[in-house]
């Protein structure tokens, strides 16, 4: 990745034009050709530096459910439980953390009601209690990574 | 905003990404039976109403060097959550800040903020600076750094 890639990442985490030639519009602002911008995005997606290029949806406004969940998984059981939890399509991401509450994952479901049923299924499959910690109030959301 | 069946088709069609071609909205339109102009209008209005938070790049932050990611959890008295949450949310290094339910007795923490950094020591310095600058010493907190990432697929709703 070079400086141009970094600038692309910084700019396109803010917004992307909704216009008939959006890549051209961005490319002009970056001082490169439309083809080069598309190629660079393609390469960053292929190298898994980007997770996606497209819309970020607001789960609740789409009518979906979203929640952060945690499980207290002992070290020796971590592999098994990880595989079981990740087998659910509703698990959007899953991180280990250095705490007794060692597994933290996000559930994204088609309806809000489905959150509880997925949690029940995960509890039955893993044998562990799932602590459901949905957002109650949002104070700040600004997840951007400057390069 | 009430979403039509067509909106849902459009939302589903682009949830994995925009086409990487010169006229991406025209390409989407061909797949869902809309004109380029109609797609542009629908997406713009979905963004205006907040169904789409933003369009663009979603990075894999680990791959970009952001490997020191702290979730700082605070046990804030209920009547102070708003004030402390607002304060934490204003810190430049804080990327997300939410109130969540306590799960007593095992989990007493009700305020969560994320600090994504490239070095663990810098992140720890940020946290102690915040505690000091805003007089948060009396509020019990814990720092949970992320270890291995086991999944990052992004949410799919449809």
C-alpha cells in the first residue's frame, strides 16, 4: 500500500458519491484515473485490507436486530465454543478478549425477535450462558481508521 | 421511513458491495429492474433517512495495523451515565461509546467505549489521560483488549 491507497482509505471511509460516475468523481479529486481507482479498490479487497466496499446499514432502521453478546469461556474450551458460535450466520464478528468474559460477538438478525432465539440456540449448543448486552443509548459513533 | 419491497431488493442487492465498474448504479439497476437514475434516487433517500449510515470503505482494521483495540467498560452510577458517556464520546481517540445493560452480579459495567490504536502502550496512555483529565478515578473500569479475531464478516440483514 502506498500513499495514494492511504488517501483513498481515509477519504472513502467518510463517504462515496451517489452519482452516475462516482468513481470518476472521486478519482478526479484524488488526481488519478477512474480505472486506477477501481483497480486499487479491487486490489485492497483482494488483499483483505478492506472488509467491504458499499453501504453500511443501520440495523434497527432496516427492521433488523443487533446486539453485543459475551460468553465466559474457559481457555480449554475456547476452540470448540468458537467454532460453534461462528457456525451461526447471524454472528457478524467475534473477538477474544483478555477477561473472564472472554468471547465477544455481535449478532445481526433479520428481526429484533430473532436475537433472543439465536441466543437460546447458542446456549443450547455450547452449554454456556450468553450475556446479551444490547445498546441502550448511543453517545458517539465514529469508527474510522486514519492512515 | 417505510421501506418498499423494491427498497429491500435494492438493499439486499448491494449489501455485499457496490459493483467496481464505471457506472455502478446502472449495473445495480439492471439487476433489480430500475433505471440508473431511480437507483441513485432511492439510495440517496435511504442515506438521507439514515437506513444507510454511509457508503464507502469498511476496512479490516487489523490488516491496517490497528491491532491494539481496547474495549473500556465502566460501572457508572445511573444518574451520571449521560454526563460521562457524553464526555467519553467527545474524546478524539474514542471510536464508539454506548450505554449497555448491567448483568449483575457477574457484569456490573454499563458504559462501553472503544479505543482503536496501533500500539497498546499508547492506548493505555490515552485511557489514563482521560481518567485524569475528567476526574473519573472513582468510577470502576476495566480494559479488555481484543486478542484473536475469529470472525469479521459484516452484518447481513437480508
